[in-house]
C-alpha cells in the first residue's frame, strides 16, 4: 500500500489553517478544543453509567450530564435528522444508539482508549464552517482464545463543524484508518490461527488487525472505509473542501456495501 504518497493534490481548497486574523486564530483554537472534548463513548464505573470524552483528555462525566454535553458538541440537524458517530465496528449510529452499543460492548469486554497525537483546524469564517483534523491512535485490549493482545490503529478523526447558536458544533465525524498492528501483551504469545494472511486479506488496509480483533467480539465490520490511499481518501478530502465552501456533503458514499441502508437500519433499530 502506498502511504501518503499521492499523485493528486489531496487538499484542493486552501483556507485559514495558520496565522491569519485574530478571529480566525480563535476559531481554530475553539474547533480544536471541540474535537478534543468530543463525547463518543460510555462505560459503567462503580455501578453507575458514565460518559467518556474519548479522543483527548478523557474526563469522565455522569450520565445525567450527557444530554447537556451532547447539545454543546453536536448540531441539531445532522444525518437523517439525528446525531451520528460512525466507526469501523459500529457503522453510523445516532449518538444515543452509540452510547447504548458502547455500554453493551463494555459489558462484553470491550476496552478501548484513544491517544490524541495532535489536532489542526481549517476555518472559513465567511461560511461559518470549519474542519478539525485529529491524528489519534485507537488502542484496544483483547483477550482472544485466552491470550491477551493489544491492537493499535493510527487514524485521523475528521470533524465537520459549523457555527450554530453562536457556537462551533459538530455535524459529522468520520475517520481515515492509516495503519494498524497487533502486539502480544507478554511480548511473545499470540493466539494461533487468528491474525493470519488469509484472514487479514478479507479486510481493508489500515484497520485489518483491528477488524479481526473486533470481529472476534461479535462486531460486524464495515469494509472499504477511507485509508491512506483508497478512493475514500479522495472522497473525504473532496467532502472537506466542499464543506468549507458552505456546500452540503455526502459522507456515506460506500455504495457497493449498501452502507446507507445499513446505517438507516441501525438508526431505526
């Protein structure tokens, strides 16, 4: 797989991403802060349900405050009129459904953390639109056939944000999956016959190991998500450019998988 060596210009529209006016600088800071404080998952703690701020500092909040925090993070009018958080294992779900799935996943052994590696922002104040680009590492502990392993996936969270009610809020979040790996916890022992070539070849480059491991927990995996060199890369950057120019965007282009139908069914479920 070619990694970030692309013949085409990947970012066709240049907007404010460094220096500029004081207003632009403040807006970029606000967007990056919004990205770092994004509400994504929930896990039980001491018998009570708490929300976790996943990508950045990861503070924990009680369930009673989640609705208030969600209204500060998400716009009112998003995909299918609902708030959506798409991932490789969940597909596109409303934030409410994602919280429900996350609680069940944690009860079944899901143990996921995210490391933020840096966040940049582009802003077009004339259109009241922005893009947050967070480099992050998904890290998840699995026990497969009694053997503990860690899977890490370097990715980029892309936040499509705009000004609503005088504040920056998020309308969509999608990811690039760039590269991943599996590491034995004890440095030597791996589950046999799991991360083998014939299984890895079933999944898209960038999240192959993560896909196998998450599938072992019963999660269906979406194939063909954007990585560092497939068509999704170009589709995502086009959507980012269109968004910054104030246009409507379609972020669910995986037509060959019938992804839109999958998302609608999951939202209705």
